[in-house]
């Protein structure tokens, strides 16, 4: 039954993807100002050659089909602005950087969030509850592009403990990933606290206590699995948020990741790079949400999506 | 039976002096009192009112022009002449902050309006007509929920130029989905009520019922969600402007000012701090106000 639910989700995503690709394709073709218009006047025969090279002289239907053909081979085409570079090369170069940043941030978010939330739930209405929960309000309300520069100002410029930017040594990883993970740590700590508080009053927890288990074991072995469900279902949106938050973080810390390329090509109106990268982002977010659905089915024995 | 006794008891025991929390007080008045009791929300509301007022009178109180440059006085420290210092082109930061606030606020309110109109109309139609159409319309909403809207807005800005009115509409269109769901839920539960039946028996058309009877009754949740939409739109606009894809120079929103501040923060930290603080306090205030309104209008859902 869980399987049928998941297949249903997949069945919805495929038409969405087709629509997205179609929209993307026609936006490239009909965008005001063709790819070569912004340059100085190109001689007509060179323009003809360029058009031939990029297949812009073919009928539209043929171009559209060619686009699908290229996509199915994961070929996102050439960059219109950087000569001799393809979108694939750009992605291959920068995606690993972004993926690393995103993963470290997610680890931070889970580690800090679940620990803080767990402590708060164990000792509600104490210091362990109030302090992290006040921090979490900050994390939820303050946007990444405020937290990031403030972190840099305090820890890098004034204190001088960590580098201002770049992406070479392990020290370079700390501030960007904390910046990106902070908001999600805040959210996850609230969800963890809420989830644990609710589940602690349930019968099976009383049974576990009655068996004589220590409080710690009750929490870790019995309460966490159910109490973390809200966290798991939040992971999908969190991953989507981290992916778009990375746009800002990479900008602030000067990290050569996919987000920075995306923004650069958006500012330069490098259509093919923008579209290729967007398609990649869309697919990543779809996949993230789908993975979360799968994990959810496994974690909660009661949820068997009818 | 016991409940009957109880009602008799309360009505007899508590005679006319019913001021606060009972029958004679309208929902709105009651909510207003509850809101005033919530200090954070009251503070947030007052601060926002103050800010809106300042934004309206900005052209008369701003000490300089928002693009007046003074190249002999770049990145100046805060002083009597320039309260918050100046930027790399010698423009007064206090003035820029005021004008930036106008743009941020305008984007916030106008885009939220777009989202309310689209969301309410969509949700009301879907909920009122019901059946297959409702099913289809809500499926569309589910699908759209899965799309990362930030990227769509960026794509729109890339292809159609960085036009501020496009920005309003695009940001508004990213926020209507939840609104549509809320309104639909409300309409579904309302449309079976007697007053709708009565309206129908008087021969009022479907549109009339939706417009005159259903939509006004969904206002509570809509207003609550609206106050939470405004900060998220302001945030989205600042996000785009920070990335250089929003408001264009020489105009500036708070996002632009923060992004300019980041470039110079090692020499002129105030250029970063003041816009960052302003934006943060505004977002805090709007969020507190929204939470307070939710608690005030829907006392049952107050606890999380």
C-alpha cells in the first residue's frame, strides 16, 4: 500500500517535469533579446554560422524534440556566454562543492536541532528549554543573508578566528555551513521538542517505563522514532530550503559552487546555463521530497498511506 | 440533560454585567482585546504602524535625496550630518534606509494583495463548486506546492528584465497556494450552513453567495495568513535584491542595502548593521503580530 502511494506521487511528478521542461524550452526561445543580441552587431554570416551551430535555424518542433533528446542523454547544451564551455562542465565542476556545503549544513541542522530539542523536551521549562528555544526564534526569523554577514563580521572580521571566505581548508567550511544550517537547526529543534513532548504522554512510553527502562533508553529507543516523524517530514522542505539558501551563502562566502554560477548566469542572462541549472535544481528538490516520503513510510508503522 | 442545567445556571448566575468574554461581544472586539493582552503582538503592531507612517512621509523628512552623491564623503562614520553614515558613493544611509523601506513595504503589501486576491478567488470557487472541479483544482495546488518558486521568480526576472511591477506580481503568485487551501476549507464548511440556504432560497446567484456571504465569513483566517504572508514576501524580495536580481540601482530596498553593506563590512560595519537590524526588527514585528492575531482570532488553535 505504501508502494502504491509512492508510485502515485511519482506519477504526478512526471507530468509536472514534462510541463516544466516545455515551459523552460519555450522561454529560452521567446525571451526578449536572443542569445546573441546583447553583443555588438554580429556580421550576418557569422550569425548564420552561430545559429547553425546552436541549431537555432531549425523549425521549432525539431528544436523542441532535439532538446528532449539532449536531455535524455543528460546533455544540457553549450553556454551562450562562456565560449567553449558546456553547461554540463560547469555543473560537474561546481555541483560537488555545493553538495558538500549542503550536506555539512544538513548534518549541523540535524545534530544541533535534535540535541537541543531533545534536551528541551527532557527538561521542559528549565534553562535547557528556554535558552535553545529563544535562539531558535532568532534562527527562524532572521534570514540567511543577515545571519551570514553577521557571523562573518563577528567571528572572522572582529574575532579573527575563522576565514572570511573561500573554499580550500576545513576552516573554510565552518562558517558557511553553520550559516546555512542555522535556520533549519532552529526549526528542527522546535519540531523535535514538540514531537517528543507529545509522544512522551502516550501509552507505549508508559509501558516502556513500567518495564523498568531508564529514562534515557526510553527516549532513545522508543520516543525518538515516533517523536522525530515531524522532523522527517520537514526534511523535504528543509532540503529545498538549503538548496536555495546556498545561493546566498555561496555569494556571501565567495564559494565556487553551483549557486554562484546560477546567480552569475542569471545576472548575465546566460539562458542555457540558467535553464539547465534550474532543471537540475527542480529535479533535486523533487528527488529530495520523494526520498522523504519513502523514509516516512518506513519510520511510522501506523502510516501506510491508503 | 446536565448541559441544559448548566446553561440555565450560568445565565442566571451571571446577569447583565457581561463585558468581556461572552455573548454580547462581537468576534472582532473580542479578538481586539485578546490581541492587546499579548504584549509582543501589540508592540509588533505598533512598530509596523509607525514604520508605515514613516514610509509614507519619507519624501518630506528624508534629509537628502536617495541618489544624492557626495564623493568627498564616502563610507563616512555615523555623525550628526549623516546619522547612519554614508555608502561607497557618499550617499546618506539614513535616507537610503527610509527609501528602501518604502520599496520593501510596498512590495510586501502589494504582493500580498495579489496573493490574497488570487488565493481567495481560487479557493472560494474550488470549495463552493466542489466535486470534480474541486478535486482537479486542489490537485493543481498540490503540484504547484512541489515547485521551488524562488527559482521560478529568478527565471522570470532573467527573461523579462528586472521590472519592479513584475516583481510584485511574481512574488504574489508564489504565495497564494496556502491561502487557497485555507479559504477552500472554510467555504466547504460554510456552504452547508443555514444562511447560505436562506440566501439561495431568496434567489441569489452563486457569485452573489460567494461574494456577499462566503468570502466575508472567511476573513478571519485570511487576515491572519495575510499578516504572515507580508513578512515572507518582504523576505523574498530582500533575498532577490541581495542577489542582485530584484530592485535595480539607483533605487534600493533593504535587501540591496544589506548586500552593499556586506561588500564594505570590513571597513564600514555600520553600512551592514543598520539595514540588517531594521529588516530583522520588521520581520520580527510582523511575525509576532501574525502569531498574536492568530491566537486572538482563533483561541482554540492558540497552543502549539
